[in-house]
């Protein structure tokens, strides 16, 4: 679990900062920064339009990035749509999927996997959780009917770190003729994935949680589903032919990528996929799981801490400190150079379920190590002395 040599690859961690907010956004390794700077500088040109050499080269690099990101989750490049993030990816499906009806969500979903379905006019049903904070698939099985056209679950909870049994969720959805969309924001950076093995129909995730740039994400969708989905936005790049009488559209994935794309960000996204693949997702998961186990063990020794979620979680530990609001804890920890997330984590229904207004959340990355845990525990002890 000694990540000290790896920390040197992350300029954002200079100065001994104990960064425990990776679930919100990951720090960027130098390899991603370098690739992004080259794309913005000496390599820069637009894509898909120019006939000059640099534009053609940038187009090849842009599409190579698409292939790298798709390969990271076991998909094909023609099944991967670049979006502004996972939020836009879920919105795309909510609005563009042609067979609307009921959608089954769960209590632990991020707001980005709740609000789009409401806005797009889907009828929302809510699956409960098990006692240890997992999506209750036995309950889901009892709830699902042929009226359900979509099941949309978080693959890994951004609050509890609980991991969904995705293949079973896919089987349950398919038994009633529904499709399964997985919010993979917290899974892709820390778990080896194969969308075919998962059995899902759509997979949404973001770059910035994968050690890449902000402002870009991806939607993977089965080719036969993307083919029958109409465009969500109109403009350049997503067309075949335009007249004032009628417009025809490009094939997926370009059909869903209206306008000049996030070229530089896509290059950075591809570089992040390369970097993570080189580190080994199995190693990343094992490293973070060991840190989770250590932190939960340490916190369990205190009689003023309530832990949330299952014992085995993916890189995330949420907790509450008796008599101390998470925002106060976060502020005091910041004074000691420890960064955690404090709040409802864009999961207000889950906070209601837990019976708390907010939690403190420590989340790990591949650059995290025991020194981060030691600093967090020292900050918690200092907070207790301050509050008495």
C-alpha cells in the first residue's frame, strides 16, 4: 500500500497534501497533463473537417482516444459516445431512448441518475437497499414488471462504495424486457470491467474521476440500441445531409455528438485510460480495498463514529461523528492539510434513508497511502478535543 513513489507523478499532491476526495474528482498524473498540453499546443487543430495534415492527424488522435476509452470497459469504439460527462450521458438515454415507460432506480442513486428521468417524463419507481447499503436485487425482482422499460442503477455507490451485482441486475431487467443502464462513475476508475460480462445495455462514466480532464465523459451503448435512438441535440458533425425540408443524420456515435467536440479533453481522456490500464485495475482495486479495510477498522475503534455502507466497499468510506457536523469536521481537517468531502454528496434521498443531513466521506485513489489515513485520524482526534 505504499504509494509514495507514485505520488511524484501527481503535481496536485505536492507539499504533503492528504487528498481524500478522489470520489469527487481524481488528481491528474503528469502523463495526462502532458498529453493535454500537447493537444492544446503543438498538435492542436480541429477534427473531422480539415483536409490539411494536422487536422487529419488530430482526427486520428481523437478517434484513437475513443478506442482507448471504449477498450477500457471492453467495448467497441463505434459504441462509445463522447459526452460532457456522465450526467449528459444519462440525460441522452433518458431523452432519446424511444421506448419510454417506467424506470426502476434505487435509494442510493446520485441526483444525476434521478433528475434526468423525471425531466424526460419517465415514471420512477425506487428499489430499496439491504441492511448493509447494497441495492436489494431481491426486492427489484419483485418490483419489476413489463411496464418497466429501463433499470438504472449505480454500479458503485458514490456515498457507500457498495458494489452492485451487475450481471444479476441485467438478468432481472431483461426478464421483463427492460434495459439496464449503469452509472459507472465510481466503478471505472477502480475496477476491471467488461460490459459484455456485465450484461448491461448502457454504461455511463466520466473522465475526471478516471484521472482525466473535466468536461468530458462517455456513454457506451449496445450498437443495435444506439442505431434506433434519434439524436438528442442538433448541429454540426451529427448530420448526413441537411436541407430546409429534411435532414438525415450520421450513424452512431457521431449522431449524438453535435457541434465541435471537446478535442483536447478527449485526448486527455484517452491518455488517462492508457495510464490506468498501465497501472492495472486489479492492482488499483486491491490497493484501495486494503485502505478501506484499514480505515474502517480504525474508525470502528472509536465510540463517537458511525460507519455507513458495507464492510467491503470500493474505495469509499462514509461516516458521521457524534456531535460534529460533517462540514465542521471538513473545515478542521482542511486546516491540517486533509481534504475530505462533507455534505449530501448529491444523494439527498440516500441521506434521508440514512437519517442524517450529511456524511463525511473519505475516498481513495491509487496515490493514497497509510499516511493519508494517519493524518485523517489525527484530524478527527483534534476535532474531538475542540468539540469536547
